[in-house]
């Protein structure tokens, strides 16, 4: 949680906002929280400022795609649906092609079938992201350009949770 706290400090989130954000992230990261609470945490994050939503992308995807271990509650379709709504609404600022391909790849990971069903849209999104990349000078404030590098952020998060890399 130290990483998330540091992020909140870096973007100068108000203490009350940081506390709610940390609570939602902690709920999603916990393997022993009831699925309805995980879905509620995702829904709550969907109402956060865009920079907070974008930072939470990898946690949201990981929570939706987590495979339960022995003794852990099984995540329900409700959690995946909440994550899918989060992505659908949270990626509207992305290039339309990248957004569509990310959603296709995310759905393919959840379906857990042919790896090409994930890799083909993922690679197309990656190529499109590279085409659109703008060079931005280094920023002394951490996370200052998170919004401008959303496609890279979501693609890295998706790659991380896919289990294929």
C-alpha cells in the first residue's frame, strides 16, 4: 500500500480522498474479501478523479481476473462485470481503436481460452499506441504524465494480469 499512498501524495489528493482510495485499493488487493465488497470497491473507484482511476487500472484488472486459492472466496461474475464497466467507462479518453482492442483482450483473458484471442487485439493496440506516441519531456513530478500515457499504462497493466508474459 506504500506505493498507492505515495501516488496519492504525488498527485496531491486530499487526505479524505486518499483514505477512501487506499481503502478501495486494499479491498481489491485482499484475497479474503467477499466478492460483493470487491465489486463495490471497483464501483466506488469508478467515481474517482481520472488520474486516480487510471492508476487503479492494474488493481481492477487483477481483482477481476484473480484465480482463487484454497480457502479463498471465489470471485463472481459480478466482480468481472464491475471491472468491465470500470474499463468501459474509464478508458473513454483513449484512442477508439486502442480502447476497443484493450476491451477485447481483457474479455479474452477472462474467457481463458485460445491465447491468440488475447494476443491479436493486444498487439494491435500496442502497434496503434506506438503510432500515436508523442514524446514528452521528463517531468520532475512523479505521475504527472499518467493521463497522457494512458494507452501505455493500460497495456502494461493488461499484460501483467494476462499471465501470458
